[in-house]
């Protein structure tokens, strides 16, 4: 079988195991992703693993002298290649594996030059060592360092278990602490009353007529550190209380809560899905936060517009539910704002890490870097580390909880343990997704996509959106859909020049995880049961709205790629 065809078979087998495991066999997402990873790892030939590892670190040859003695290569990252280093020339069309070097070269000089499109690139000038070239070197060949060559050979010798465990551990290293801390922050916001304070202050600020806007904004903000299901659990009693007070617009309040929470869930870190996608694509977390907030808030406004329109045409009956009684609603509507934490204190665990991480990112600009002393730069970088920034926010959130509840250490420990139990499951799922994505990339799927004719930037983000939508619609979980898609496409950001910032690819994947929400989605049932909707009503009102928001967000991403590529 042709190598490209076999790669497709391997990928489809792994994806089928994940989707089938979740959908038909009701496996936990962690087990389904792990099974998919093992399947792909077993089916991927050693030759493909070695070749993928080599191509991942290859240096592109852009010039070869007629006498086959002088070569110019493009260097991917400054500082990785130094004069005097030895580089090996390999040919990707060689039939024998492991690949045998066709020449040995020495780096003579590393300089920068501008291409015809005024793009600055780093190049290295190489000289071929005497009598080392076995044939004429061509532009289809590539250069690689001896250490990367040996690493590729060693990668092929690893067992399936070692490769799956390596991907699992690498993912935990990147995002494990963040997810655990975000779970604790979310618990503190809920139990201290800080989350309720944010919502009620928003409603009081904009007034009763604009309460849906306040629900949307509050849901969006709270879904950054808190999982969507939990945000909905928190906000739906407030939406019911507002309906109890006004006597109308219940459908509008329910849908407004969904709009903000669901978009932040898929687009803004440290929520697990977008956090994992950003890490896999090499997108800075601050860039992902800002991009997710922009695209997510605009898409949520489209969702709110749909909610206003459908609310004028349809009426959702207000039904009693076991979770909230009319007595609870009366008590909630009459509860005092003074008994809750202050607004600034309530917002601090959410906004402070964003500001600290953004501050660290701003140091990448020379104009800002030059006005800060080395000591200040060091302090900003330290506090702006994503783990430390969320750690500081966690301390503030815990302090708020202790202050409001006057809880003992035993009670506090119990609450933290419950939060970590939830966060631990998410870490396991995400890390298993990292293992799955790692072995998927070893199949060379990114190079297969790269080799397609006329793969334009718009086509790449469209492909990311459609793959995510297909997987989400098939198995229900937006997080699993995002994890699976970035496993398929993640290598593209490393192996080729996209022509646009990879944050757009991450955002397209996030938007693709919105359509289609139906019975196989846990969020579908949470929204339906907690709001009192029937299955038919949830399909009629919620499913079209989430699909609309995903498509609206995707269109915004396309416009960004076309007019503001940030390449």
C-alpha cells in the first residue's frame, strides 16, 4: 500500500477508536484516547517514525553550487546553528532506512538576509567536506544536525508504550499545574460568593432590560477559570430568579447564559481545550487569551442576537425543577449584595493572571523592553510565568473563601480535594489527548497535508474547522474534538511556514468545536435538565445557536487570516 494511503488508514483507525469508544462503548474519554494512541502507535511503521522526526528538525536547502561544494540552508531558529558545526545532508527519497547521509558539511557562516517578499530569514553557508558527497545534492534534500539524526533513530527504537507515555508526560508538564490551579480558583469563586457577586454586579450595572447582556458577559468571564457545566449550574438559578421577578423572557435568559460560557470554554485558556491546543501549536498563552476573547466575545454577540430574535417568536414555559424550588428563587432574589465579597476582590483571581501573563508577553517588543531595567524585566518575567501567575490568583481566591466563609482548615481541605478531583480527571483526559496527538504526528500527517497542491492559508483553517466539527458532532465532547484535531494538524505549525500566525489555527479549532451540540453532548443535557427544557426544545433553541456562534467565530478567523495574518 502507498505510504500516504497507509497514513490515512492509521489516522482513521485511531479516530474511529476514540469516537466509537466514547459513542458506542461508553468508554471514559481518557480510556478512549489512550486506546486510540496505542492503536496508532502499533500501526505506525518504524520508518515513518524516524522520517517524521528527521523532517521535524530538518534545515531546508535553498542553494547548491554547481560544483556540489557550497550549500546554503535556511535556519529555523536563531542560535541553533553556529559556525564550525557539522551538518549531515540527507535525501528524503532514499529507499533505505535508517537514512544514510549523502554528505557531511561544515558551517562556515550564519547570517540574515531578506527574501524577495522582504521577509527576513536566517541562513547558514555550508561547505561540503572533501570526498564526502556520494551524489549531486539537490534542493529536495535537507540538512540536519548529528544530534537530531541520532535522536530520530532512537525515537524509532522506542516501544509503543514509551512513545505514548512520553506524549502523556509532556502534556502534563505543560498544562497539568494550570488545570489543577484553575479548578481550585473556580471552586473558590463559587463557594465564596465571588462568582455570584460578579453576575449580580453586572446585572445591577446595566439594568434589568440589559440583563441578558450581563448574563452573557458574566458567563464568558466565569468560564475562563471555571468549567462550562459549573458556570451554568451557577448562573441558571440567577436566570430563573430574574424570570421570577420579571415574569417574562425566560428563554432569553437561558440562552444568554449559554452564549458567553460556551464560547469561552472553547477559546480562552486556562480552560483545558484551548490551553492544550495553544500548547500543541506553540501559541503563547497570552496571545491565545487575547485572540480567544476577541473572537469569542464577537461570536457570543451573534448568539445573543439569535437569542433576542427567537425569544420574540417563541416562549419557553417556566417549569419547576428539582434543583431550584420557588422558595429558593424567592430567597435568591431577596439576598443582600453586601453579604458577598467586593467586586474588585471577586474579579482579581480572573483578571490578575491575564494581566501578569500579558505583561510578560509585552517584553517581547523592543520598545517596551528598552524602558524597563533588567531587574524589572526579571520580575515581570517571573510573575508572568503562567504557572506562577495562576498560583498567585489561587492564593487570592483561597484568601477570599477563608474570609467569607470563616472556614476551618479541615473544611477548606475538603473543598480543595473536591476541586482537585474534578481537575485531576480533566488532566488525565487532556494528557491522554497529548499522547494521542503525539503518536498521530509521528505518522507524518502534517507533511501529508503540506504536500497537498495549493494548500492556502484559508484552506488550512477551513480544514481545521471542518475536522473539529465532524469529530464534535460524532462523539459530543468539544474538548475531545479539539484534542483529536490538533493531534492531526499540530505538526503543521512546526513543519511549514503557515503564512499566518498559528493562533488562527487554534481559534479555528475552537470554533469548530461548537457545531453540532445534540444528545451525545453532556452540555446538551445539563442545559436542558437545569433549565427545564424538553429534548425537543433544547434541539430547537440551543443547537442552532451554538452552531451559529461557531460559524460566526470561524468567519472572523477567516477575515483575520486574510487581512491581518500576523505572519
